């Protein structure tokens, strides 16, 4: 059995919206393209038909994956998370001791990560190094570019 994973209500709603779009818009669109391509005649040499069939197969696989994710998802209320230590759905303010600048990350599920918004996956190397730490602790994180050194300045609920 596939493992459960935690996600915010907002994250689950995004997954469901994507699934709905694939099922109610994309799937009928591809089915229509297959039907139109079939009307072109000989299916053996009908590139449009084969391309549409392949696209539909890929879409069906994606729909199955999303349905499985929705089934495995366990909603967690970010407000129920303690800000005593770094955990899933906490926002962490860090001071980069190498460059003397501050950064802020919110630890989220892998499905909700978006680095451009400061949301990093709880399974990322940076997040793994921060989990369980408290304000005032200094964390050294090995990254491809070398060792990063951060001091945890603040922890707050998402």
C-alpha cells in the first residue's frame, strides 16, 4: 500500500482542481481530437490519430497518479502545528552566517513546494537539516556548493 502524506487543505484543493481540469476539460478535448483524426481515414498512417492516442494515454496516467495522491493525502491544519521547533507547515526565518543576510522558508509537503514563493519541500536537504531545531540554534547544511551555516532567528506557523 502506498504511504500517506500530509498536505494542507489548500494544497489538497489544488490537487483536486487539477484533477477536475484533466478529467472534465483535457480528457474530452483529446477524445474529440482522436475522433476527428479517425475521420481522416487510414489509421495505420494517420499521425494525428496516433499522436492524440499517445497524448490520451499520458493524460490517463497523470489522472491515475493524481487520483492516487488525493486518496493518500491526509489534511493537516497548519495552525495546529507548534512553533516551538521547526516542523512541517512552519515558517523559519534564518540568518545566513556565511553571507550575513536573512532568508525565510516555509516547510511544506513535496506536492506544495514552490521555491519562488519560499515554500520548500520538507524532504529537501535544507528542510531535513532544520526539522526539530529551535530558535537560536545554528545549523550547518551540506549543499553542492559547500557548507551553508544558518542561525534560526524565528519560527512561526504557516
